[in-house]
C-alpha cells in the first residue's frame, strides 16, 4: 500500500500542545496578579469598581494559590499520563484550562 506523508508529524503536534499549555499557564499566572491589583487598588485600574481591603497576608495567599494548585496537580497528572498516555492528558488539560478561566 502507498503511504501518504502528512504535512506535520506527531512531534510537531506535541510541540504545539506543549507550547499552548505553557502559554495558557503563563497567562493564568499573570492574570491572577493583574486581577489582584485591580481588586485592591481602584486608583490603579478603574475607580468605578469596588475595592477590597485585603491584608498583605491575604494577597499573598491568593498569589500562592496558583503555585499550590500547580504543585498538587502534578501527582494526579503524572498518574493519568502513565495510565492513559501523555497526549490525551495534555490535550484535555490544554482545552480544559481556558474553559475554567472563562467560568470563574
């Protein structure tokens, strides 16, 4: 049988998925910082929105929540990748994250 070569290979798809995952995670981390400034300093963002009077400890807890969730999902992610394959898990993660961001 004649085999037709595809334009891009599996490794290219994997690189695109990894790139997409990295960009999405980076934007998630940056958005937390920008949202925190907008919620706690109305003069810096928009004076028409309410301002929260959070302490430095509360702000630090919010900023660290991203890293804690990142750390805690490594073990289940590794298990699922071992069981179902890294392509499936990474694909689900890449498409699930923006949906969660939009809903929150």
